[in-house]
């Protein structure tokens, strides 16, 4: 149980610093625009704050899951990401936005498969590097 609660203090400090700088930048760059457009200078700041809270909850949840769970799904995630990236190229499935075909239209929202592919690539590379170190 003690290992579950172990936190790298330097990593936590770097995370807190990046979050603080990012939130400061969001507020300072969007205050006037959101004041003019929405009548509330902190509109985008609050949206970012909510997203940051959701990200922190996801971070805590993902840190509790054992690493063997992630290792097990590295290859299937990589295969699914290749398939989804290929689906973008099929007319009617892939959506063109801003002159580029990078999006998939799913019921209720639009999804950019390259973001999923980045995560799958991180899992795959971590598994591959861990496997090569063990040999």
C-alpha cells in the first residue's frame, strides 16, 4: 500500500509548475477576448480549470492501475490506432476540417485519431524498451 502512495517529489513539482504557468497563460491571453465575446473575462480560465481537474482525476486513476495492465494492451492499442488512422483516409468516414482530413465523426463528437495514436505509441515504446532491458 505504501508503494501506491509513493510520489516523486520532483515530478510533482514540475507538474505543479507547468500547470501554474499554463493557467496563468490562459488567463492572461484570453481575458479580453472572453470579456468581449462572453461577458465574462474568466470564461476560458474556468473551462481550463475544469479540464485540469478532470486531468488530475485521470492521472490519479491511471497511477493506481498496475503497469502489467498497460503492458498487456500495448500491441492491441497500436494495431487499433493503425486501423483508425487508416479510416481517416476513407471518404465519408474521415472528415475534412480546415483543408485537412484528420478527423473521424463519431456519434456525438468528432475524434482526431492521431491523439490516440500518440498514446498507443507511448505504450508500445515503453513495453518494447522494458522488454529489451530485461533480456
